[in-house]
């Protein structure tokens, strides 16, 4: 039985080097940047006003007060998108708006609320307050300097970052190609949802949950029909999925029962098993191997085990496949509001519920067939073998919501 870190290292070592492709920004959020991106322009593109007001020379209005305003001549108006042809000279100001380019000669903006225009003198503006040089001016390059980095290779693009890339004028980015992953559920007891259950049958629930997690990890799931517990059927389904996808994830049939056919089927169609047991709970019978040049992840059938082993051992592989620099679940500190008990011999990734204040409770029954606690959980806490973590312990929660 492999230690978790050893299993993960062996999985990651088998992942092929990432391939890349250009995608439109609209499609880029959640994808992994394949190369560093440098901004082709400064941001702001030019000095501009952060207020509706008047551009002027700060030195002209140093003495301005509400009861002793400075009177300036209005030399023009700049709407956002326009530029001022002339220059602001001493004793003059120019009307402008948020985002209007600062005209030549001006070095500050006084906001509209600190000014007054008298109806009998529309060509003049009374300035009621002083302005420091550069006040209310958003300087060229303050946000992003031309040539500076606006994205690193290996970064998962956030929506905010996509907005930044658009602002510097990019329309496409180079990202890691998404692996297509076949998804097979094995088990003669399984039934497609949507029909009343036949006796002895259960609804199949792994594929829908795993497909969503695959998509969130940037992969493209390809869902296959249910596979009965028969050696030949399992082998055919595996071979077919391997031929059509970059990797295959199966659930069920990977343990030691005589009706567990994944390992046997893999060998029968010429694949090879790298390992098939990992010292974690839930999810000990996790198989990993190769088949027709593709990676095969054989997850246990129990829905909790399938989901947890996916998050711990498959998700990192799918992210690395796209070139991601960080492939583990985000680990967030929190405080146990109640104790977590692992009296077993394997480390237990326990389902927990973290509230908005960072307080952590067990999500409920921890047995690997219990779906209600899976539904409630938003994280996992790694509890070592034969260990009780008392209430009040600060732990790291692997978040997966
Ligand atoms: P197995 O790993 O095939 O021995 O299955 C372990 C347990 O998980 C059994 O109780 C199965 O009925 C159940 N199970 C297996 N696959 C699924 C599935 N796709 N959806 C829901 N339950 C499953
Ligand atoms: Mg089974």
C-alpha cells in the first residue's frame, strides 16, 4: 500500500507535458496560462481625471477658499474620449470629466463640487479650494507599466485577470490544452436516474459529480454508458474510452471482490497497472495505470471515496496536464469547533463544514457510503492515523467548494 505522497508523485510523474492553444478572452477564465503575458501598453494609457471638474494649474489656486475664490477663465471642454488641442495657460481652466485626458499645461483637477459658475459670467469659474499638484489625476502607467507582467505561466486565470488582459488590449491568450477525460461507472447494480428503481438497483451518482469536478479542474469530461460487472464488457468499455480520450476515470470494481473487474480488464486489453492501493481513508482501493498509451484512474465506487480520491489524486493530474503551477486543493486555516477523531490505521481525509468565520465542524457521518455528509461538506481535514484533534486546534482545510 502506497503512502499518499508517493501515490501522488507517481501519478504526477506520469502526466504528459502540457500542450497549448490560443483561446478568446471570453473563454479564458479558469484556464491555465501557458506563457508569461506582458502588457503592450501603459495603463492608464494617458494622464486622466478621476473626477468631474476642472483641469488647471495648481499654482494658480493655492490661495483658493470658499470665501476667497480664485477666478479662472474657462478655455474649453473635454468630454471623455476627446483630447484638448490647446494648452492650459496661467489663469485658465478646462472643463473635464472622469476619464478625460488631462490637457497639456494643467497639472491638477479641482472637483466640480469645489467650484461655482455664476450665471452672469459663464466664461469664468470660481475655484473654492486649492489643489495639490497631481491631485485628482490618474497618472499614465500607474496601474500597469508597458512591458510589465500581467500574467505568469502556470497561473489559473481569474475573471478579474481576464478583465485586465482585455484592458491592455489583448483579445486572445495562450493557455494549456484541456485533456479530454472519459468517465465510466461500473457496477451491475447501477441504474440511470430518471426511472423508478428496479429491485436491488441503486441510482448511479458518481459520473455527474465527477464530471462537474473535472470541468472545474479545466478538463473536458466525456461520459460513457454504465458498465456491467463482467470482464469482457469492462475490457471493451475501457479500450473504447482509452481510444477516444486522453485519460480515463472509472468508478467501482477496483477492489478485491471476484466481481471487481477493472484491474483484470486493464491487463486483458494490454494495459499495465502501476499501483492500486493507497493508505488513505476514504479511498484505499485507488488504481492507477496505463492503457493504450493513456492514463487510467480507477476510483473506488463508493461515492465519497470516488470524490475524495478524485480531488486528492486526479484533480492535481488534470491541472498539471494543463501546465498549472499549483495543483493541490487550496489549504485554508481554520479552528476546529469540535474534535475530529481518527481511530483507524490510515490517515483520514474527513469531510468538514467550514462556516464564514473559519469554524470547522464535522460534516456528519464519515463512512464512505454516506452522501448527506458529502453534500454538507465544503472541505477536507487530513487527520493522521490514531489521532484525535481536540476542539480549538488550528488546522488546514482543503477547500473544494
Ligand atoms: P465497488 O467499488 O464497486 O465495490 O462499489 C462500492 C460501493 O459503491 C457499492 O455499494 C456500490 O453499489 C456503490 N457504487 C459503486 N459505483 C457507484 C456509482 N457510480 N454510484 C453510486 N454508488 C456506486
Ligand atoms: Mg462494484
